[in-house]
C-alpha cells in the first residue's frame, strides 16, 4: 500500500479535511444540475451536505431541512477541481508566505480548485503550507506535498536512496523525479534506486517523463505515476498498453507546447509557459516549431484510448485560472466535454490516491464542490465560470 493510501485510511477525517471539515456547515444546494462525475448527470437536483460530506445528490427537492440553502437555479455543480501537478510556492518560501501566500491561495479557490498536489516545490516550504491550510491559518485548497529526487543529481545509488530517506523524514507524501528524454542507462539505474527506496517508506514516485523513451524507462524502473504526456515522438498503441498493463496513471499537461497568450504580455505575442518566446523557448525542443503541442495532444488520446487512467495536471506556476484555461483549451482538441469531466474528476482523484473521498459527488464523499455558471457539458469554457466553491462543506467562495 502506498503512503498516500495509508494517509487516507488513517487520517482522512483530520488531515484530509483539515480545519474546514471541523467547522463545516450543513448545506442544501437546490435547483442545480449535478454532474456527478461517474457519467451520471442529474437535471434539477439537490445536494445535501452534512458534517462536511455529501449526504445525498439526487433528482428533485431535498428531503432535508434545518440547513442553509443555496439556490443554484441555472447553474451546474460538479466535483471541486484538482491540479495534481502544480508549482505553488514561487521564489523564497519565507518571502512568499509573508507577501503572497494568502492572495495566491485565494486565487486557486476562486478558480474552482479545492485540492492541489505540489509538482516538487521547496521542502519544507510545501509541508509548512499544508500545515497552515489544515490549521486554518491560511484559507486555500488542501495541499498534497512532494519533494524532488532527480536521478541526474546522483552519482551513486546510495546518494539516491539517501535523498528519498530525507524526503520521507520531512513528511512529503510523494516523490517527484525527472529523467531526460533520452533516458540514459545511468539515469534509469538511479530512478530504479529511487523507486525501490521509496517503496520502503510507503511512498509513490511520480516521474516527469517527457518522451516515449523516458516513459518506457520509467515504467521499467518501477515508477507508479507519470506526470507528463510524452512528446518528442508519437506513442504507439503497443507502448500505451505497456503503461496501462503496468497500472500506471498519467497526468495530462498537454498544454506544455501550446503557445500562451495574455499571461506574460498584453501584446498578443505567443510565449512558452514560463514567458520565454514560443516556440524557441520550449524546453528540450526538437526544432520542429512547436510540434510538441501536436504530439502531446495525440499521445494523450492514444493513452486514453488504450485504457490508461489519464488525469489533470497543468505543471504551471502562473495565475490559476489562466493555467486552467490554457490546459483545458489544449485538452479540448482531443477530448469531449464528457471526457474532460472524467479526466478532471475521478481520474485525477485516482492519481492522488483519493478516490474514496474526491472526484465524484456521491454520498460519503467529501463535499468539495464547484458551482458553475452554465453547463460545462456544452463546452469547456463553462469550467472557467466558478460562482460558488465549497471545500469540505465550507463555502470558501461565493460570487453569486
């Protein structure tokens, strides 16, 4: 069992929900379209929330009383958004906490995010952020922590194992490791040491593998999760089945090679996701004028059609709503609105080992809910219109 699974089974009511669960309101959301997340859509339904969890999500009026009611007529409720690969703390952690933390966390909530998994941010900074959110010192999405153990930084297996032990002692929930696109034998050997040591500490390893060769090397080295759709070549159906048969989940991040507009300038000039020129600024570019944008999209669909559990991650560090819009725009090229709902909900919950609590609006799940203006099944752009955000039964955003 992974450390993430252990975390759920032993501490979900305290650590997963945090202070918000303990103070959660009883709520009724009425007159709402409910996108459950398991393929079911309920028109004109109601959601009853008790003690921070969904008590019922059903058609018609709620058979309950004595709770605050939100009239969501004309709106849609769906599971709160999860970004399972997000760079959260920028720059010096002490300065970030002092000057930016509260505003940045509020931006995530207003975009509809109720859960974030760190994409390898500074430790112990990300652990401290998790603790502050759980204690109610900062209002924000629940935080899942990670730490880096990149194979190219190790000369020996002993070095790799020592870094994993250090991360385990720091309290991270998952190890992040990056391997180069060519996946050379030295790196692959170091990654195998990282994954083996991580298992001894009940930790999973998510691998930043950005090419088909790196993806297959990561699978061979024992990685359980992949955090980039590969580019630098076209995945074959047989390669996608290797990932599926190994039971490995993959995060999208297919907006990686797609030009970004309106984030780093207001001059309609395309940039890479860090503000550098597009396409010249793309990391590890193969010189194909942004061909990564097409490769990631097609390869993502190949993985999906092979039956791989394919979830949502932006791997971005800029404004949450802009990052959400950018990734959704890229996903829209290859995935239907129904696919995107599944991808963002139950698939991403599976990636972060939280399927028992997140990803769908069903009885017993945590009441992490975003209420949207419009219907996201009519177009991904309606996912950008969050009006009410509920985390663990607590209303954290209300823009009605």
